[in-house]
C-alpha cells in the first residue's frame, strides 16, 4: 500500500474503508445468476429479472441519494443507507425461500447501495476540493483492487455457502457505516458540521430549476448511458461466445482479472495521457469513449479469444479515463448542487446497464456475437458523440468556482 503514503491519514482511512467495502460488495454480485439459477432452481429469465430489479433500484437510489444530500445531511444519508443495505443483505438468506419477497429485497439492496454513491462522491468533492480529481481516481483504483479481491474470494466462499457471501457482504457494509459514523462525528465536532449537517437553501432543494440546467448533466449522462449499454457486451456477448468455443469459464474470468491488474498497473500511462491530451474531465470522458469504441471494433472485426484480450486492454484504458472524470466534472461545475447532479447523471447512466443485457441477450440468441458487437460499436459511437457535444458546450468556470473551498 505504498501508493497511499502520499496522502494525509484522513484520506488514507477513507480509501482503506472504501477498499474493504468494495471487497465485500464484490463477494455477491458475480454470483447472483448462479444463486438464482443453481441454488433456488429458478429459470435464467427469473435470474435476469432479479438483476433488472436490482438495477432499477440502483437508478432510483442514485436519484434519491443525490436529492436528499442537503435535505438531511451527509451523515444521516450515508450511515442510514449503509445500515439499510447491511440489513437487507443479512435478510437475503432468510427470505430466499419466498421468491417475491426475495425479489423485492434485491430491489432494496440495489436502492440502498446506490443511495451512497452520490453522497460519497459529493462529500469527497466538497471536503477535498483542491485535490478532488486525484482523490476520485485513487478511490476508483482502490475500489477496483477490492473488486478483484472480492471476486477472487467469491467462488471459494460460494462453494462453502452462498448465504455466507451475503452475510460477509453485510458485515463489510456495516463496518463501512460505523466508519462513516465515527469519521463524520469527529469532523462535525472539530469543524462545526462543515459539509455534514443538512442545509436549507431553497436554491439547493428545488429540483425543477436544477433539472432545467441540462448543459451540466444531460449530454454527459446520455454519453454514460450508451457507454454502459455497450459495455454489456462482456456479459451479453463475450461470455457466451467464449463458452460456445468450448473454453472453460476461467477463460472469461481471466479477462476480468486482467482488468483489475491493468487498472493498478497502467496508472503511469493514464497520468501521461491526462497531461498530454486529456487534461480536463470532459476531455477524459471523450477520450475514454474512443478507447471503448476501439475495443468493441476489435471484437467485431476479430471475434476470437486473443482479440478479446486486446479489446479488454483497450476498454480498460477507456474505463480508467472515464470513471473518475464524471464525478470530478460534476463537482467542479455545480458547487453546492453537486449531490443532486451526481445522482441525476448517475441514474441516467445506470439506465444503460438496465436495458443492455436484455437487448444483447435477444441479439445473441438470434445471431451470435456479431450483432452484439455491432450494437456495442454503435453505442460507443453515440457515447462519443454526446461526450464531444458535452465538451463543446462547456463554458470556462468562473474564478470563484475554481477557488471554492472544501
């Protein structure tokens, strides 16, 4: 963890807590289909329905989380949603025998987990304004290390007990809630509630005037929607294509192991790219979509496993440019209203993950990998177009906004 030493202890603790939480979250999400289909004996259609409900809960959670940030304060929002998320995870083994209750519980899992996303991003943007871009990127790297650890552990743990993965995920979520409760209380005592307490500004709480400012979020959100739609190719096209070639499932998991390793190993390359041609967050999003497009084009033109490895390399670079740039862009542009816009843009982008698996499933059933790859390429082109449009319409930040204190 030498990469943490350049940060103050406060940031180190936040990053480590996020890493532990992401490790716990990753214990469960790769296994949902296996659990529903294999353990509960339901159909693949039922498994897809569960994932759909969880994703819809995620959209609602991001929208509600962003809107409630200033209404109830970050401490109540973060700690409360994490506690609800932990309780729903603990409940999963109990309700699994009741199918409709299980589905609603999974919807609540998606909702409560997603409520935390705009809250954490907004808090980091406010608290560490002078280094927000760097901190967002480091949290992103740390979370992916946690995902790599969690997915590696999920298989062996599932062989022991599927309910054990739910419980351990709930434990890490509960620990994350305790961490934020202690951390935010300490900040509140030391700094008089800075960034912690609810605010009552009417400007911050009226949703309609904020939504009318589409320049800030709409084109970027639509770009993210098509980006995540195209990214569904890995589950909706690449995964079944690998299996149809007679390769083992481990060949598919290798791609995601590579993704996690590259996210950590390629940080110097990404830093150079940002200095050379993508300094601003909006430029990073555009450049990221081009790398995604290149990866999908490789799959379309060379639909074999070696090309999929190259495509994952290119898509990972795109991911590394894009992921930290969205919260950094919103935080820089929207000041006190950042939580609301983080929730709205995140919710729009999440819609791509909802519709992508269903559409690609239909296309794969009808024509295999080729029509899925065409859809991914088309989605990446649209994503790039919206990011370019977003980049073109942005105006220089006022000096006051650039110098805003955390």
